[in-house]
C-alpha cells in the first residue's frame, strides 16, 4: 500500500497561547490523504478549516502534533526545507483567483515553473496542456481582466498544478461563483485532479460538491470526524 500524501496526526493550534483569552482552534486533528483521493473538508465558518489548510500546506506550524508530506516529517523542518517542499509538492487554490493581472493566462501558469527552475519551452508546453484540459486553450493569451470569473478560477487551478504537486489544497474554490459556473469549474478541477493522480483536500460549504468527492470529513470542535 502506498504511503499518504498528507498525514496530520494529533495537530493542535492555539492562538494567544498562555495569555488570557487564548483560543484553541485545533484540538488533536488527524487526517490521512492517499494518492488520487479527493476529500471534502466541511466545517462551519470560524471552525478552523483555513488554519488546518495552512498547517497542512506548511504555511503555519502546529503547537503540537505531526505533519508529513509524501512521507517526509515536516513538523520541525527548517523554514528553507518547508519552503522547498511547499514549492515542489503542494498546490494552493483560494476563493479568489489571485492571478497576476499584468500577465496572460498562459504566463500565469508558466511563471511558477520558471521559478522552480523549469526551462521556458517545457514550462510553456505544460501550461498549454493544462489550459487545454480545462477548455481554456483559446483564451491562453488573455489577461485576467478579460476572463470571466469561472475562467479566472480555472486558470488558478492550472497554476496550482503547474509544478506537478503531490497535494492540492483548496479553500472554497468555487465560493465566489454562481451555481452553474461553480459546477463547470468544479468539473474542470476534478478532471485535472484525476488526470494527475494527486491527492486533494477541498474545503467547501457546498453540500452538492462535497457529495461528488471521494469522501467527506468534518472539522468539529477542533477535531476531524467522518462526514
């Protein structure tokens, strides 16, 4: 059996630790994601799902517990090691696309690869393939302002997968879209995930989208339970 792409074991996070009014957000959260698995993370607003995603993506550190990416324990890794692992193995998608406005769709997908040492020819070829997969080949030369909201978010998905990560973390990726556009964008995301075989943890309030993933987990009172 292959090892988990993401393993969280007893993760705790306390804000204002040791001070009056401290807030315990995560209270021993544990989760394992296997290659090719798409998991919905469901939680009420303010329950700590963004904190969980930030810790899973090595943007934040837990106060207790263990975080491993692709079998490598990153809990107490140096900032340099965390940055390298995050760049090479983790892709992020947020509710807002955060595309660079002065660059085209294609360039937005090329740039992360150049930053990771990929040559221009190979980077451009991968960017074109990813954009074609989500139906945006004809729109590759347009800047974000000339794209619809759904198109912008599909470009953001491609950018997140540009460096071939093992893990995709998405925080309400269709939250700003109308229902029809949300369905189209989610279908594109699932196609990209299935094609690449990575593991994905997708936070969403949309019960219909959650039900289309492989399984649902819930963050409740700082711990993860099955949906």
